[in-house]
């Protein structure tokens, strides 16, 4: 998202410098689509995280001494706190924080501690979660504005920092409507991807992590495959659950549930959306907006999603009946089976595409440019 917005701002004549983490084989400074990319080293071990923050802070102070900036735009807590600390004594540059999810809850979900994520109070959090929550709160307290992609994420931010309500601005995520578009020849695309032309193809592309709900989706396919022999599921992505998902598919004796591995964003991903009859968004937690949902809709492929995070906010505007009752396998299976007769409808494809066009990156960049301009003007 940051790349698309910054690239759009550059095309409108704005000067953009991006500060990001440096990998071992990357140069310290480079150019990307008109953006100046400045990289700083980070600590490999988590316990040395504060060192990375201080390096980022030092790099920001160096940049401030060399150039004049009108605004800071932070997209993650680690860079956000560095930007705030770099000018703590002299607030000359307004800061906008794109809050895309609570950092501490992301860590809890990644550690597969859902019980703690759902129920533990602030003072009961383990130190590494408590520290992340404090960082988010510090940024929300000290930024001039914060942006969320959905009302759900606004609620998450205000649970961390209730006093930041007046700073909130909602700007939804976007989609590249030139890359993600309806297919001219679905059969030809399926042939290219080695997908059968006579099957109803369900598709999901996710990082293979527990919070994505893929285990529930695979379990749901045990019911779907018994009910229909003309339905298949393709799962794209890579991650720590690869082996366990393959084992689950084998244990359930699923014949039409396939792991496709990593799918290239630029080349193959649009084709998979276009070749599919239905995209499944099975997330169980931490779904801030759902860019995949918008990409699928832009390709004219309807989306069946769990009532998690920002997904219902998107689907309510175009496919309210495609919001599942829950993320449980039983409800996913029921939703898939109920929606099968509605698929492959040309009018539905046209409606989903038209809906997605309102979320083009050009229109989203318009909104962001207005937010930034107003903040600079009034600061």
C-alpha cells in the first residue's frame, strides 16, 4: 500500500523519501520509480530491537539536517516511534501514522496465543506484547493524525489510545485496476494454470499462518468435497503452516484441495483470480482491510468472507449475503455450498468490477493527497 500511494504522489510532482530496513545485499541509498530510498540496518535478534529504532532515529535526524520535509508518513510502529523521537524536542514536521493493526496483537497472533489475544488485560500482557502496545500508544499520542483503512481498525487504535479519536481519518485500501481486471478468456487462463475447465474453482491466497484461518477452510472442504464432486480449492501462499496443511489434506483424504505454493503478485496472481469462480477470505483475526478481497472483486470474482476485521465493511457494500456467520469450518462449508448456484453470473461479475473501480489507487491517492495537504496547511 505504501508503495502505491508514494508512487502516486511522485507522479503528481511531490518529492518522496522512503526510509526502510536494509537487507544485507541492498545499497544504503537508491532510487525506485522516482522515490529516494534510504535504508538503515536493523538488529537480527528481537531483544536488540531498540538498537534498530535508534539507528532509524539517527538516520531521520541526518535527513532532517540535509533536507526540508513538509510531512512524515509512518506505516509501521518501528519507524513511527523513530520519527517521533527524532524531533521530540522540536515538532517542526507534522506526522501522520497509518495504523494498519495493533502491533502487539499481531505478535500475539503470530505466536499463536489467541486466548491471550482475546482475554488478557493490559497489565497481564507478557513484556514483549506490553512493549509493543506502549509503542503504538506513544505514536498515537504524539502524531498529528492517524489513518485507518477501516472502522474496525479505528476501534482497535482507540482501545490503545482513547484520547486520539479527534485525530482519526479513514482512508480505505486500494487496488491496481489495470493489473487486476476481468478475464477475456477464462478457459485460456485455466489452461495456462493447468486448472480443469469443467470444475468450479475456489481460490484463496494467504500467508500460511494460523490467523489466516486456512485450517478451518481445509476442514470445510471435507464437507464440500462430499457434497459436490465438481468443486476444487486452490490455496496459494507460503509460510510456517505448509507442512501441517499438507498433512491435514492427506489426513482428510481430500482429492480436490491443492496447495499451489507461492504465487507471484505481478505475474500469476491476477490470473488465479480471473480463473476462479469464488475467492475465500477465511481469516480468524487481524484482518485490517483485506486487499486480496478488493483484488478479487476487481477481477470480477465474488468473495466469500468471514465476519472478521475489515472484511464485512467491504462486502457489506457489494455482497452482503457473502459474509459468513463465523470463521468455523461448518459455517464456511455451509456458505460455499449455498453460494455455488450464484457463481458464473455475468451481471455479478460486472457489479463486483464496477464496485472495485471506486477503490483504484488513483482515487485512494487523491484522498491521501488531500489529507496530507490539509495537515501541512494547518500545522
